[in-house]
């Protein structure tokens, strides 16, 4: 299911990316909060990570690795927020 959404999102399907963001949003928020220990900063980092992921999604070669790829982006955004 997730791979299909990633494939569609890579072709520019905004609804597919929205569905992906909803699937991984809670996990991303948990990761960001563990790093930053501040809800508002974590929320900002997750939003920035999702925007970056949308912009760079076409560069993702292995669609099976979407979530780990997104988590690396999120980690970098958390460090930028900190």
C-alpha cells in the first residue's frame, strides 16, 4: 500500500502524498519530540521535513525505503530547529 502511494506521489499526486503524511505523521511527531523535547519545535520540524520530502520525492530511488528516508530528513530538520 505505502509503495503504491509513494509511486503515485512521485508522479505529482498530492492526495497520495497527503495519505502518506497521514500514515507516518504520528511516528514522525514522536521522533521529533524525543529529539527536541518541545511540542512546538517538533511540530515545526515535522512540517519542514514533509515539505522537504515533497520537494525531493522524485530523488528517492527505492520507494520501499520511503519511511527511513523521511526519518533522516526529519532528523536533520530537528537539528536545524534545535
